[in-house]
């Protein structure tokens, strides 16, 4: 089991399992491979945008997995992740990958349709050697902030404007992915739906409203209950939680 493997790892290998490094989805550079072989890094994130398609992506991911040797990771396979949400945030495209609509569109479908489609998208990822999706976004954007919320609303990354729609459709998305054997990462806890600046490009992004008992936390709670193996943290400051 996992505990046996862990007990046999060196300290450097254990530390490496805590890190995920980036590499271009079209084919990572040498620094990514060095991170695995020299620093024992256990996970890789395919970044940028790729239209090379499924079979070419499989070649990329197989080469990455070949670096997860006994010396590097005690032969523990890598988590190979990417951002496959849909709309403007779909890293892997091209032959063998469906073009996914934005989450805001997915949120208008029935939950059964979304679950079925997410399972198809998940199988496409698995066939490309990707076993972790850095999705779904479980933030709720208030309707009035749908354009001014730069990280989520502006890109239509939310499933809807109410926590009930985000919960039902976020759960459908993640259950489809998990059913296809792809680990999900609900994000960005505790939510980026009520800030204006985008944490990807701005520092000091602050949420002045979210509290410990906020109703906007409900989708995240549901995602954890539904079995997501990962929760991605937000990089914003939470003025009413931090103190």
C-alpha cells in the first residue's frame, strides 16, 4: 500500500511528491525532466495551449512517465495534470479532444448530460496519459459581477450565478471525470467569484466579503463530499478570514 511505499522513500523523494512542476503541453523542456530525475518531483502540469491532439500528447506524457524511475520517485507514476475546464481554458485541443464549451454554458445543461460529457472528456484525457484535471471551478460569481470579476466571470468559467447551480453542475463535472479515472481539483478555495482583479496577473488581490460560514463555500463542501481528491487553493487574500 501507500504507507509501505512511503516508508521506503528517501526524504528527498517524499518532499518531491509535494511538488508539481510545469512543462509545455506541446513538449516540456529539459528543466521539467531535470525536476523529476534530480529533485524527485512527483507531479507535472501541462501548460500553455496545445493543438497537437491526443496521440501526440500521449507521446509527451509517456516520455514524462518514463522519468519516474526507481531512483527518481521509487517508480511511483506521476500525476500528469492540465487545465481542461472548457471555453477559453482548455489546454489540450486538436484531434481526439472534443472542443469543450465554457462552464457557463455547461451550467445550462441537465446534470445528466454534463456528467456524460465530462466522462467523455475525461476518457479523452486518460487516453492522452493525463490523469489529473485542474478543474472544476466551484466559485460562484454574483450576477452583478459577471463582467467585473476578472479571474472567473470575465472568462465565463463559473457554472452559474447561484451556489445551487454551481454545486449541482460542479458535482456532475467532477463525477464524470472521476468515473473516467481522472482526479479532479476543485478550485479556487475559498472562491474567486467576488474579487475584481485576477490573481494570475495581479498581486494583492483581496476578497472583503467571504467569511468562515459563507454560503459561497457550499459548492466546495459538496465537491469534497463528492470525493474530489484535490482542492486547489486561491492566491487571493481573504480579509474576513485571515485575522
